[in-house]
C-alpha cells in the first residue's frame, strides 16, 4: 500500500555536517533557512553534544538563535543526555531526539553506556521534554545490522522499540546506520513494528552505502511508512564502516516522488539550491545523483536549448 503523502525529514545540518570539517555558523544558518524555504517541515538542525565529542556542533545554541523559523516547521535537536536536553530546551527546539543502539556492543562503543543505562536516561529525557512542552523522539540505531555483532534479530529491534513505547515515545525512527538494509528486510521489520505497535508513528533512516537507499524507501512506502530521513547532497557518513556514505540525498528522493506523482510538499529546485550551497561551502563534490545530473525536466530543457536533438541516437 503506497503512502498518500510522504514527509521528508532533513538531517543534513546535523547528521551530515558533523562528518565534515567545522562549517561556519552563518553557513549552517543559511542552509537551514534554505531547506525550510523549500517546503521541508521537519529539520534536524543540530545536536547538543559536548564540543569535545563533536566539535562540529559546538555552536548549537547559536544556530538555533539565528535561524529564521518558518511557521509550521519543526526544528529538532539531537540530545545525548539530560544536560544536552536542558540546553536544547533553552535554545527553543521544537523537538529533542535521543539515540539508542539496538545492540549492546554498538551502544557501549558509541554511546559509552549499556543499553539499560541508555533506556533509563531516555526516560528522564522524555519526562523533562514532556514537562517543558517539547516533543521527544527516539531512534533505534543499527537496526538492520551492527558492525560489531553482525545481523540484528527482530527480537532485539522489537524489544528496544517496546522500551521506547513504554516510556511514552510515539515518534520512533528505525535507522540503517551502517547501510546494510535491503528492500526485503525493510518490508519485514517495518510490517512487524507497525502491526505490533499501532500507537507509534515510525520513520526510516537509510544510508546509501550500497546504493539501495531509494529502493529501501520504496519498500517502506509499500508497507505504509510515510516519513523518511534524508540529507541534502547525500551528506553524512559512518566513521566505523569502510566506505560508509551519507543518507539518501534529499533531492534524489524529492525527484523520485515527483516523477511518481507522490506528494511531499517540497520544491525540487529549492532543495537543489540548498544542496548546491552545501557543496560550495564544503568545496568537494557530494554524492547526490540529481545534484550531478539534474532532473529529467532539466535534462530535456538543456538538450533542447543545446540542439542535442540532432545528435546521433545512442542505445
């Protein structure tokens, strides 16, 4: 069953830029403002992590104070703990997002605590956000495969999601952190989770490491998932995986949805401008297909203008 409308969550300003050399604050602000102008209504703008851990996000509060907030747009801040949550709330985020790994090994190595400790902390974060009138969201990381433990069982994903739901989280993202998901595995776990936890709203987070990002999005749409994380230009990566790439490029997904006549409310031209801004600021090519080749409509326009219709036909 195809979703009637798709919500795109832009994670480039946080998930993408944290993998790059530090970007000036004013450029981050300009990128976020352009993303909001494109029609995207949910933006993971920054993270409130200690600067010693992720120095690229040391200006989180300043970024939140300088952006032009578009009415109806949700600006999300990733938080690692209660201190980060307090800082995010002071900075007037619309939602906080907490990440817990499905496997014990990944949680110990990346979050520096046990899963049980992370779950207890996520309960405190949820309570503080709820008391402050701020939405709280949860991410089940390495849900399709773990770099330390290999394949991840359905039970491990279900158990973590059950913990989130019991605490009170209703917005839950299932993340293919290392880029090993495939359409069959996406359909499988998404169907199970939607059936077992009807009170929760699930989104999917795919890295395009093996070129299956858009195929995985389609698989999720087939079973009723209507929200997906993407990043402008395909920004991002995974430092613990050889050849790890960023998320599905926002403009690639917008183009696909446009071609399929599936509404998402995002202007392709406008989001492409954000991707170009990011590429120029970072001064290296990004992995987006549409950023490189253009949309079919732009291809046709270019060929007509250049007289390419007179070139020999190719097969």
